[in-house]
C-alpha cells in the first residue's frame, strides 16, 4: 500500500527515530510527544509477547503470526522486518489517516524499516539516528533491564553494533549525552523540517500572487 | 575566489537570511547572534553612505566605488550586487577565516547575493526567507523609518515585492508573526542543520569503526 493512495491536503511529515536498543530513543520519543501537540506516534505491530508494563495498542499492537502475515500479504504494512524470531511492522492505515488529518507522525523503527519507509514516503520523511555517547554506557543500560538473561544481553549487544553500523544512512545524527539536550535537538529538527519551503502551510495569501521576474 | 581555496577542518555552515526590507530580518539576526556563541555575522561591504546609527565595520564596511570595483575585479567578493545606485558585496576572506576557525557564518543578503553564494558554498549553505505576515504591516514598518521620503518608501515597496517574489528559491520559509517565535524558528533551523549527518563533528570514536554489512 502506498502513501499516495490517499490525497493528503497538507504535506505531512514522517519523522523516524532509530537507534540501538538502550540508547535512550524511547524516552526521547515519549518526551517529544508530550512537548508537541501536532505529533503522534506510529504504533507498530509485533508478534512478540508483551514485556512487563507494555500497554497493548499504545506501545505495540500485539498480533498473532497468522494475522501479521495476512497484513503483509494484503499490502497493509508500510514496512516490516524480522528481528530474531519475531516480526515487527507498521500498519499503513493509521499513518495515512494521521497525515491526512494534518498531523506529523513519529516512527520508532530500525534501519530495515527505515529503508522501506523511505521508499513509501517519497521525500516526506526525515530520519534521525540516536547514538549512545560510548559503548560501555550502552552495555550498562542494556544490563539494567533486569528481566533479560546474560545471553539475551549479549545478543542485544551484537544487534546494537549491527544497528549502529547503519548511522550513515540517516539525515541527522544526535549523540545522546543528556536527555534534555537530545530532546531539544530532536525537537529542533522537527521544527526545522516543518519550516522547509515545500512543507509550509501557513504562508500569507499575498505571496502566492507574487511572480519572480527572473 | 572560491571557498575551497582554504582547507576547512570542520564542515562549516553558511546561514543566509533574506527578506524584503522591513520584514524584521535585521532584528532576528541580531537576536540570533546574541543567543548563539558559535555564530558570527558576515559584514557586507557597500558603497552607500552610512545611515544614522550604523557602525562602520559592524553593520557594513563603507567603501568607495573604486575600492569596491577593485575587490570585485580581484575576485575578492563571494557575491556582489547593485541595488539602486549602490553596490553591496561580501568579502571572501573573513568568511573563509571564520569557517576555518570552526564558526558558522550568518549572511544578511538579498536574493541576488544568495544565488551567487549558493554557487560558491557547494552545499554548505542553508537559506531562510523571512516573510512579513501581510503587506500593509510591511508598509507600516517601512514608513516608520522617519529619515526616508515618501518616494523612497514607494521605491522600497516595489523592491520588497520583487525581493519577495524569490521566496520559492529558499530552503526554509519563516513568517515573522512575532519576533520571539521567528528567532526560535531560525535558531531551530540552525541547530538542525548542524545535526545533519555530513556536518556532525562530535561523533563518538567507536562509531567510526563500525562497518555496515549490507
């Protein structure tokens, strides 16, 4: 399903946040959503079981493998990927509805999803890679997730390295030294992207009648 | 003279503010310079006489027509243009020195200058057009410049219309509803441009060793 199936009355903006697990992306995303009224979160679908504290329909839509595969087959996913034994994907419909309503949409997806979404978005996507300031810090944060075994932590570290190797594919790079600074950086990027000429929707009427003589 | 004559140890950023006269650009620029330590103003050279209150070397370098034309002939101007009977231009040397010192440079130039600077900058330029919220407001602000005669005001209005017709050539558009909001918008653009992947200079060492496997 392509994003152009629905006519969009405003040039909406898709903002992608990617990072290795444990680099602080989820916290940054939550703070950004609280600070910005015109931004909504894209909720991914996944076949993995919920972790303690995760809210169905808010953190993820938790679906069966059969349901997930049916949506992919029907072209109802903007992007999808397999991570370890689980599937993750972005249903197209809520994104199209949000953009059509004039809202910007925030995506918390990995490099594979970003590559696919970039195709579907046709230029209406800005991508940000959040980097941890150093590797040991990342390890520390990953280890603090008490519910995970050392094996899982090690697998996550390997995956984090793989994920981080894709930073050169992103439009913007934010190094997460402090939460406050990173939230401000990501918010500045969102503000600037909205002010890009092609996305401006608040131009005074008089400028539309101006014609360049050169 | 090209900007690449000097090796630049950091990918510096040139930020252009253009607007019709009276749209608030100069005030926005001044506030931005106060708020940001890493930003310096490019001082233009002009052959017009100083206005009351203008400080030589800070607002403009006031030079003779002979001196101006000698600089242009020697290739020492990054851009130059004639406006009414006066010449305006940007000397290349101070800009190159600032960029080489790791500073970003702010330019208060018109559409003609921006077109020339875009050639010299080779991608290291972000351009912002400041629009007034409405035409009558612009007229009011122009009329408040007590030292100008009605004829001059009328000539300025015609020039403002011409200048505004070039807004589609700029990367970003800021409508100057309030000074506070406009300064915040321009500052967000500057922050975001610095976070672009190719301009990042603060990346952690470990990411430079990562290689993507895809």
